C-alpha cells in the first residue's frame, strides 16, 4: 500500500471542510450575543434562554417528539413484519406488488407522498392532526425499516432457525429466541432511522398536519423563510448536538457488540 | 401467524400508499369545483360505472401543456438536478477516492464522518447556507475582507444557491456507492499498470475509472432522482424565478388551492421519474449479478 498522496489528503481535507464548516459556523454564531446574525458581538448564551421561553417552539418540539416516538415504533413493528414477509414469507399472492410498495416510497418525492395522503384523509373525512402525521410517517418509515432489516435477514444462516425448530421450539419461540436476537442490531438501527426521518420531515407533515398541529420542522421552516434568526441558530445547535451524541453512542454500542461477538467466537473455537 | 405477518404490512401499504395514489390519479382527472374539498366528488353512489368513466377528463393535463409555466418548471427541474448531479460527482469522487486510499485504521472514522451529516436535520443543513451565501453573509464578508471582490456577490436566491444546497445535502449519497466500488479495486492492479509503463494519471483513467463505473452511475441516480422533486432547497435558497416542479406543486396546492392541477402535476412528476428509477434499478441489478 502506498502512503497517502498529497492529492488524497487535500481532497479529504477540502471535502470534510465543505461538509462541516457550514454547521460549525452555525454553532459558533448561535453563541453570538447580538441580534444581527452576521456580526459578532461577543459570547453569550442569551438565545438559548430566549428559546426556552418560547412557548410555540416548545409546543412544536413536544408534538414532534411524540409523533417520532409513536411512528418509529409502529414503523419498526410493521417494517420487521414486512421484512419477514419478503425474505421468509415464500410465495404469496401479490408478492411483486408488495415488494413494489416497499421500495416505491423510498424514491417517491415527498411532495407526492404528502399530497396523496392528505387527499386520502380528506376523502375518508378524517380529522387531521397528530394522528394523521403519525399514520403518514409510519407509512414511509416502515419501508426504510423493512429494507434495513431484510438485508440482515437475508444474510444470516438459516440453519440456526432450522436447528431450533428441529430441537422442538415452536415457530414463535424460534423467532423470539433465535431470529430476533440475530436481527436486533438491524431492528435498532431501523428504529433510529425511522425516528430521525420523522423528526426531520417537513414536507409530508405540512401536508398531513392540518391546522391543529405544528411540528418543529414546520415551525423552523416558517420562521426561516424570513431569514436567519439567532433563536433558530441556537435550536439548530441543540439538534445537532443531540443527533451527534446519539450517533456516537450507537456506534460505540455496535462496536462493543462486534467485539463481544468476536470474543464469543474465539471462545467457541477453543 | 405467517398470514398475519404478511397481511398486516400488506394491508397497511395498500390503504396508505396505493389507495392514496389512486385518489391522486382520480382527482387529476376531475374538474376543479368551488367547494370544500375543491374538486368534484370522486364517486357518487347514484351513478353507474359508465357515468363514472364519462366524467374523466384530461382537461387538467391539457391545461399543463398550455401554460408554459409547467413546461419550464419540468425542464428547469431536470436542468437543476442534472447540473447538481455533475457538481456532486466532481466533489464526491475525490472524497470517495481519498477514503478508499486512506489507511485502513482510519477508514471507519472517516466513513462515519461522511454519514454523520446525513443524520442531522436536512432542514438545518439547508438553513446553514442562508447565513453563508447572503449578500451580508459570511462568504461575502470573507471575500470582501480579502479584497477578492469589490461588491458583494448575489448568490442567495439564485440557481447557484440551489446547486450548492443540493450538492451539500446529497453528496454523501454520491460518496458512499463510489467508495464501495473503489474499495473493491485491488491496489495491485494500479501498481501493475504503473509497472507496465502507465503514468499515474493514465493508470487512474485506465484502471480506476472503468472499475468504478457502477458506483458512479449508482451515486448519480441517488442524487439525481431526489433532486428532481426537491422542495425545501429551492424554496429556501432559490429565488422567486427558480422554477422547480416540487415547488410549483406546493404552491398550486397551498397558495392557489387548485387540487386537480396539483394532482396532475404530481402524476407527471412521477412519469418523469420512472425512466431514471428503472435505469437505476437495472444498474443495481447488474452490480448484484457481478458481485
């Protein structure tokens, strides 16, 4: 292997600067004391305090959190079922349509998903609010969960399940004791993906929310349209910090799981 | 148990994915009406199938061909998506190449750094550029301070800001598939080419570029497909003259409240996406077969 050339080092450095500088600037300026966002007026946490007093933002954050928790949990249950149906279900009527419906939402523009769901809710006369956002988010995130989980399901050794069945376990016990522990990492990352997708979604929520519910991205979008504000900078910094911590923790957990697995395998080999 | 596992997600998707889509199709073929909801009823119980079919009309689609706003919006969405994809390739390829050639011990960390922005809010990543690109933004301050320009550049609210926004938010989708194919290339192949008398650059063109083709094509589609229907980026970074079809659909729906036309726009947007999606699927399939 050659040592890294100056070209590779420069392209990585420039690439990461491009990816991270905009967010770093945002974080630095969220601690700016002045009202003018582009002029530095000394360090201050004033906008964080202001943000915590802003009822509208807090309400929207609470709505978003509830929607994300419920929809990601529903999406994980449905997505795991869909993955089992696709990978372990064998042949069933309309299998092609089913797998088409799993993959289509991944490439469907959000404006279309949002519009079509809204038209459905209106056609059946459903009151719009948190419930309809949850239904909408569950529908598109379950497809992401199912893709993540079916990749894991397709790659693991089926003879483990067969052995459990041969040894007298019922299909339900086999699933609980053998399949689920093996696919657990994929299920957890599917849940995390569904949770972030829901937290992040502006377009589909705007269509399906109705006048009674406002999510945090909707609130951010409507105030950002008028330009940069220090409160939004502070809010962004909090969100970036939460996500970064979450990603680091989950990657540490999966690293530990891999290390534990390697240790177990070494022990089993002895 | 097996039946329930299949039936529950199946019925869910039928009810909340397929049926809504059929409704969009149906409404795109109906007349607008000054009522709530603002379109003619989808189905009235008294009419027979013949009457139902006879009420379909393609007026909304004809309207889309008459008003050149829609043509321009479709064409300019394609143009913006195409240019952004090229820019994302120009920026993403060297990063993917650098990753693939980085010391093995560093790769997991570097890869995580590429994926991390993907987890942070899309809206915030787009918002960050408003402060940078504005006429009083950080970029103009730096350029003016260095004396490189004498008057602030107008970047925000132009198509350029939209390109930058799309490249910034979607470049990880370009980097990852290219990195995946580059990682499979044996470094010895490059060394062999050099031993056989190729210059470094020529070896790159003759070995790396052809072998990474599948990843490049995959990455381009992963940027191009979502960019066409993009709404947030053109509405926050673009100007009032930046036409993109996602934005037109949104405005038709929320501002003009013309639901049948909005539905017709949605149907055509989907038709527009079918070709790149099919090509993308074929590329993925070929890669899977090759592996």
